[in-house]
C-alpha cells in the first residue's frame, strides 16, 4: 500500500510538471509573422499596419530604395501616409525569405522583392533586395532598421517616379 501511495505521488508530480510548463514559441515564427504583417500592409496600402511593425522611436533608420535615408518613425510615417494617399493596386511578391535569429532579442529578415503599383494613376514597377533588422522589445519583435536596394538602379533618378515627390 505504501508503494502504491508513493507511485501515485510520483505520477501526480510528473503530471503537474508536464501540464505546468509553458509552451515556448519559436522566435523565427514570431519574426516571420512581423514580416508577413508588413508585406500585407504594403499590399493593402495600409499605413497603420505597415508602421505597426516598426519601433516607434526617433532612432529607427530606413535606407530607402532611392538611395536616401529616413531617420525616425514619425518621419517615415508621414512619408508613407503622403505616398499611400496616391497609391493603389499594389502587387508585391517576395522570394527567398530568410529569417535569422541572432540572439534572444535580435534577428534579421532578408528577401528579394518585386513590386508594381499605380501612383497617381500611373503604373510603376521595381524589384530589389530588402533586409530588416528586428529587436525584441518587451514581448514584441519590432523592426529597427530597413534597407532596400533596387536590382537595377537608374543612376539618374529614384526607382519609382513617386519618390521624386517633395518630402518623400
């Protein structure tokens, strides 16, 4: 009887231990979800969704595909909001998406992209490469740096004609 009681306690302890452990999520899946939310926001021309993936700070850095740099979340938000007002019918394809976890709080995503869109009723197309650097802030992954490069940059103008617009 004593052995039966000890055996019962062992089984109970193992049961509580197994059910009491929290399941850890795969950080690569969480980072990929952030990337997917960004891509969906671009495709749907949703500035709020796009900007929700970025760290909301003045040190967030964007190297744009036209060769310029934008520093700060608010500056990028204002630029995107201005552009998105005149942007429609976005098609964006990403290939070769690579997610790398560098540490428990840092990661990057890289890919090739091909995009077409209408800007002020005129069709534009471009393609290139993109790298996003992410930082885990609290429980969320946020993009702190974006670098885009066109495949075939035209040395005389930005990739999209809309990027010539003032304030972009």
